[in-house]
C-alpha cells in the first residue's frame, strides 16, 4: 500500500507556498523524517518530512509550482529503512538517472551547504556548486557567491565557433524571479511608507563604557553561559528602559485607537540569503543579558538556515536593526508595521570627542529612530534616543536597575 505525501497544513496567515526543490527523485530510498522537499512561503521555508521508510515511487509536482495545504506532492512505496549503499563503480556512477531529466542537482556534500534560495539559483542556472567559490560561514555558498559567479561567467568574452574571434563589448543581463519572501518584504515596506507618517531623528552614543565592561567580562561571561557577549543585548536592555519611560514608542495604531502594549517583545533584524527577517524576543524585559544573547544567536542561526518558524517572526512591539555590521555609518530604517518605531544601530568608529575639556578618541555610534509621527511627537522621539544614549553611556546603572 502506497503512502501519499501532501503539503503540510499551512499557517492561517499563509494561503499557499512555492515548491522550491525536491531532495529526492523517483527510485530514491528515504528514511522516516528525512526532508523530501522545501516549500517557500512569504515568511519561512517549510520542510516536507517523510512519514515512513520507503522508496519514492512518483513525484506529482514540479519545482517552481505553487501549492496549497493538503495538495498531493508525491507517492512513496513503504519499506524497511534503507541500508547504506556500497560505493558504485565509476561506470555506474556515470549512468543516467531520472534526475537528469530536470535541472542539475548539487552533490550530497554541497547540498548540505546550500540554503533553499541558493539551491534554487544553482538549479535554475544548471551550476555545479563545486565550481563556485564559497565565502559563507563553514564553507557555505551564499546567494552573493552565486550571483558573483554568474556575473563572472557573463563578463567572459564569447569566442566565435567559426573563427575563434572574440566578440568585444558584449552586453548581457539575467532575469531572476524574486523569492516569495523578497516579494513580501517589498510589499510591507511600501505599505509602511504609504500608511504611516514616518520621520527619523538621530543622536550619537559614546560606547566607551560598554566596550570596557564587555572587554573586562567577555571571557568569564562565555565560560559561565556558553555564549559570547555581544552588543545587541546592551541595546535591547537600553531600549526597554527607554520604552518604559515613553510607552507611546511601544504602542501601535488600530483604527482610531492607540494600543499600549504593557509587555516588551523586541524584534531583532537578521540578514539572510533570502532577505531580512525579524525574529521576536518575547518578554525581553524579563530576560538576563545571557538569556538575550543565547536567544538572539539561536534565532539568527535558524533564520539563516531557513528553519525558523512563522510564530517566531510574528508580532513584536518594537524592533532594532544593525546596519553597522555591514559598515553603514548612518541610515533611516523603515518601521516594521504595525509597530510604531524602529531603532537603527550603525558602525562603531573612533572619533575625536571633547571629554572633561580634553580631546580624546572615543568609540562612537550614530543612532537613528524612525517613528510614526501620527502618535509619536518629535519631542518624545528625541527624548527616547537620549534615554538610550544615557543608559549605554552608564551601563552599570542600567544593569543594576538604578
């Protein structure tokens, strides 16, 4: 009796998904809970696990097809757990399989290093991952690596098959479909700018004390808690102190009402190959610095690996984004609606500052607060940033709660 593989029940806010790629082909053996395919929604990538051991009998849907909850994807012939196959002779390895009918698939070793969006690009352009220089963590190939490889191929002069002459000045272009996540990001950004009265105010903060505190305790902190002491936890703590003083910045608009949130769910923007994601740290005010660092690191890892859940990306009362990791000195971030404000962090750079009448070099960072001017006035926005600045320039008082 065959087993039908269907699209898992999609979350309530997700109407459909895109079948990005199959990890198995007809005739391949599968083990229980092994991932068979990747489904991309406008928020996350979902896996389709095998419900039992067996062999793929038939694939019902081609990659690139839009599917809905419960739709039939494949059929499996149940059987015993697949044994590890012995190494094949060279001639057998060269024999064609059913996979050769579709786009070239990355090898098993390479597949583990490819995110769903990168794998899709590789397959669409029939590339061999082994030929693409990888710049990502642990030897991973990033989307930028693939695009750079494609640009390099496009820029190579084409040789004439007849005469061997080189065609100079060749101009080429490529059309690559936007991922569903990128489309959704674009929609939300345009929606935020068209429905909110966005304004940005700036300030700067001297991070000398934060850096000194971090330098003094970072080794002991990592030994004690098993996680590195970064900067984001300090900014989350400082933001929460400021949000408590200015609750409108933590509020949102619902029709003609202002909703004051008496909890602090802080979104932390994470850059991934698929686009920007904002996992939410729930009840951040109740968590220690170690808790925050561990949770941020776990969210970032799952987001980059395409394993994060929709629930972890939903909600949030205030967000923080750090363009400084890419070298940004100043920016005007866009609010993550329906939130009313977002804090932008930037690159830390030593600049000459006057301290107690003396010019000294200090690690300075520009801060930006973009806010919805419909409910937050300029005075409150400026004072909110000043409160963050004060907390970060005297972190001992902030961490002691005095």
